[in-house]
């Protein structure tokens, strides 16, 4: 399967895991993802949106609970209670909605769907953070492999440089070849500095994301095992899983549900609303010493009659929003399937490329060894050996690059099925 990109042939010296990391200084991929999720501000931002959506839902539900308000009035005019026509009043009003032809229920359903949208937005933020962290983790592992390859190259050339004078005296090499080897050694030192700088940058990025000073230390085999545990083995299986797990798809579906409820609720905007209302007050006439406790209870029925196009325009707007949401959901499904398919194909291609680079590396090693023997027998100039060894180094770096490009594609697949976040 595709996350087993590299066979045992790839576990050669250039692909050794980081054996120097101790148990106390080891940051696994799982731990890195978990730590990054605890400190990334984008997750806190998404969590705040969830809190806002839940607060709105509470507000919508409260409309179907008793509403209590107080009032105080002082006026001059005919007596009345609760209508502003008594001289002095102090009291409370209690109302309870009885029936609204389902509009409140639909508004609540829409608010509940908005909470789901926010929840899936939070999951999407977690997945994005986990993907960036995992990519940075892979970058650190790749940089470490390239550093090891550069160190091996420099060490090999250092041994050659140490014996150059002896070889030149023995006329095994020419002065030009001696200068070329010294130049190659200097270039190897420069390459090592660049690779160490890239490693330091990757480790710094990982520290920023996790706030952990521990080094990435899992081998690629362990990373492959992590990927394999979270991915189906077939392209169809990955697409099916992503369709039911990808947070953007789920958020779009929840948004559609919310808009469907809103459209139906808007359709009931002109339906009557029935409330029961009770009023109790202490009333005083003309600032006298006499106070009376009065109360009333009744049923209010209200319904809009005509809004000069307001209600029809609200319904048209809600219908347009719903249509846009349905089209967006269809686009997300199409784009997700396309992205997964292309990523799958690239992963397979990089797997094949990595295997071919292994073959090329071994062939170049064989060629370099043969050329060295021919040089020792006086059949070849040392220039040919240097060129072959440079080709081996290039093949090693190309192999490392191909292997990690394959892992990056697999990482994207794991991200698309939302299997990275904790």
C-alpha cells in the first residue's frame, strides 16, 4: 500500500533513524501534534466561535420560556393598568408564548445547526494545525538525514585530503587533481553548513509550533505506521472516508441544514403568534395615600398583514442562500475527490521515484568502486572517480527528497480524512 513507500532496501545508511535521541529528549509525531493543538491561537479563535454559537442557541430557546419584565409609570390621564394612562404604577409583566405555527422550533433547529457549523470549524482548525505540525516534523527528519549525508561526504573527502601529499609525491594524482579534491572538500564543508542551517530552521519551526525543546526522533518506519493506522488501503476507501469525516464537508452540510430551517421559518413570518400575558401592579391615583393592587391576564394574538414586499423578499433571500449552500457543498465534494485522487497518484509516483533512486544510487556506488579500482591500477584518472562519487552523493540526496515527497503526499491524505488531530 502507498504508505509503505520504501522497502527494506531503502533502510540503508542514508536513511538511518535518529538514534542519538534519548527517551527524555524525544518528540514523537503524536506528541508534537497534541502539543501544537494546546497552544495554537487559531484553535482558541475557533473555540470562541463555538461559544458564540452556543450562546445564540440559548437565546433562541429562551424565547419559549416565560418572559418577566418590570415597569414603573407616572402619568396624568384616564385610569388604566399597563397602558400608560394611570397616574402612578409599579408592577411586573409576565408573558409566555403559546403557539407560533412552528417558527420558533425552526429557529431553534437553525441555531443548533449553527453550533454544529462552529464545532466542525473547530475541528477544521485542529486538523489544519496538526497538518502544519506534521509537515514541520517531516521537514526536521528530512533535514537531519541530509545533514548526515553531508557529514558522511565531508568525512570521506577529509580522509582523501589527509593523504593528498603522499599521493602527489607518489605521482598517483596530478597537481590539478589534488586541487580539485581540495575544492570538493571545501564545497562539502559549505554544503554541510547549509544543511545544518536548514535543520536548525526546521527544529526552530517545530519548537515554535509545540513549545517543546525535544527533537523529532521517530524513524520513517514509525511515521509510516502512524499513517497506515489512519488510512484505508484503497483510493475509493479514502474518498468515502473523507466524505463522511472531512470537517469542511460536515460544516457545509450543517450550514445547509441551518439554511433549510431558516427558509421554512421565514415562510412562517406572516403566521399569527399567540401569547398569554399577565400584569400585576400597585397603582396610586393623584399621588394620594391610597394604593391599590390590580392585575389582569389575557391572550394576545398578533400577525403581520402586509409588509410592502418585505416578507416575500426575505423568503427569496433565504432561498438564494440555501441554493448557494447546496452548490457550495457539491463543489466541496467534487474538489475533495479531485484532490484526493491527484494526491494518491502523486504518492504512488514518488514511491516509484524513490525506488528508482535507490537503484540508481547502488549502481553509481558500484561504478565509483570500479573506477577507484581502475585508478589504483593506473587505468583511470582520479577525475573520473571524483565525478562518480559526486554522482553517488547527488543520488543519495535525490533519494531522500523522493522519500519525503512521498510522505508529504500521504500526510495530505491523512489530513483529508481528518485523522491527524487528537
